[in-house]
C-alpha cells in the first residue's frame, strides 16, 4: 500500500506522447514511469 501523496508524485513524473500514424491510428508512448504507474496503466487497460 502506498500513500496518495506518493502515487500523485509518481504520476506527475509520467510523460505520454501521442504519435498519430498515417492511417489515423494513435500510438501512445509512455516515459518516466515507475512500477506504480505501470500497475495503474495495466488496470486502466483491463477496464476498457
């Protein structure tokens, strides 16, 4: 378990770049993430 302050600081460091392909598809490129951000992004992907 982590405090919300620690999670918030971790998310503030997360960088997302959206690359638009020629066929209008989007590719998301994530940088500066740690284990907490990885878990959050995996959970988000599972819900959608």
